[in-house]
């Protein structure tokens, strides 16, 4: 049975405002350990380390050609997908999901129609720091993720206060429900058991969507024993055992169909899995490239050279875009509302 190996990078739990780790992502590769071991030896014949790690290899300039060549081989000859998301943008999307959308839902308005939530999140990302006042957006988002985590009245009060203290009138569509009305439906959504700002599931679900397309039949997944992947191991098991036949359209290139072709999920020690180590190299290079291109820090490899290795179908990104016409076209006809309702009804675990 075909097996995809997965590894992740950039996990910071519920805190999506961590300034040192702006991006989070994961890579899935369909490759067996014997072939992975052969490729590692081919590109790094003098490697003495017990485990192949991108960060360790990238420190030495002599390894840079081998790292690029290894990724080129993987992307050219194996099924691969990498997902990278801007965690601040993802937190804005979550804010709209829980602190805004329920207000519109109660009034019969489809807040997600044609990806309107993505456009509004992008607008907030680009203009919020200026329109809302100095530091206001950071304070609001910090209070939001604390409220989601703590689910206390004090945290909710702080969130409402932070919203009202901002120049919320500049974007009343996004901030009005809390600032004007302290909308109880939004506060209830924030305090719902199981609701979290942890981004691991979003990243992992993006990979599942793509693996379902790439796999010709039943397949399995092996992933490293990292904290976030362990956290969602149980949820993936519930996905596997969900047998209702249904399909949802999520964008111009993404959909999800149940039952999944995913047959099983297993945790492995990356030290014993050369294939998982290759996934570490792929996601490590992609996250570093994202940091370089956004001016966070200068990476070891040429960022444009790394991302230029990918075909469009091999790279998933969740980044803000102010090309609103393209956003609408890309997400036209999305079933976001139905997806959220269905997942809450079938996979929510208090």
C-alpha cells in the first residue's frame, strides 16, 4: 500500500503571534525508506549524522547544492506536497470564524460566500495596523487567542474592551459584532469546548486534501512523533472511520470527499525513518524560504530557487492577498459554511 511520510515545522501551539516563528507548515512525500536511504546517500555520501536534519545540513555552505538537488529529485520523481501558512493570517481567519461569522449567520447572511472571509482577513492583515490604531490589532488578536484558550469571562471582557478601544469604525463589518453588540452568539462560539487556535489541524487537513487526489487507491500515513501531529492523531483516526459518502468544494483546486482513501495513520521515530527525514528537509527549506522572502531573516538557501522547484499543484499556501477579484474567482461557489457545520457535527470532540 502506498505510504506518505509527513513532517512539520513552525508549531507554536495556540500562540499564532510568535514573532520568531511566523510560518507553520508540513510536507508529505510518497516514498519508501529504502529509496529515501538511497537518495540520502547519493546526495550526501559523506554524511555521518545519525539523522538527516535540514537545519543542521543548511549551516554548511558545502551542503547547499546537495540540498537543492535532493529536493529537485523528490519533486520530480515522487508524489510530494508542501503546505505553508502565515500564522498571523490564519489567526485573523479564526477571529472571523468565531468572533464575527456567528453574528451574520444568525441574521441569515452567508459570511463565507465566494471567499469573502479570506478577502476581509487579507484586508485586516494589510490595513489593520494602520486603520485600527498603533498596536490595536496586535492587542485584539492577543486577547482573542487568550479568550479561545481560557474561555473565561475575564478573557472575553478583555477581548471586547480591546475591540472597542481600537478604531473599529474603520472596519465595522469585521469588528462591529463585538464592539457594538458584544454579540452573544460570537462569545458562545469562542467558548465552545474544543474550539482552539492551534493551527496544526488546518495544515494537516490541507495535506490530506492533496494526498486524497494524488493517491490512486488506499494509502497510509506515517508521521513523526512531534507534539502537534500527536495531538491530531486521534482526529485523523476518526476521519478514517467516517464512512458517510459526501463531497465538499473548498476552492477552485481543493475539495474533500468522504469516505477517505486514507487507510491508516502511524507514529514513527524519525531517527529510524529516512523517508520522514526527507519530509523534514522539504518543510525546513520551504519555511526558511518563506521567512527569507518576507524579510524575517536571511536563509541559507536561495529562497526563489527553493520555491522554483515546485509545480503549482505541489505547494499549498495560506497567505494574505489583496487581489480581491482573484480571491473571489478562486473561491467562487465554495461550500465553506456547509464544511464547517458538517465537521462540527461529525468530528467535534469536546
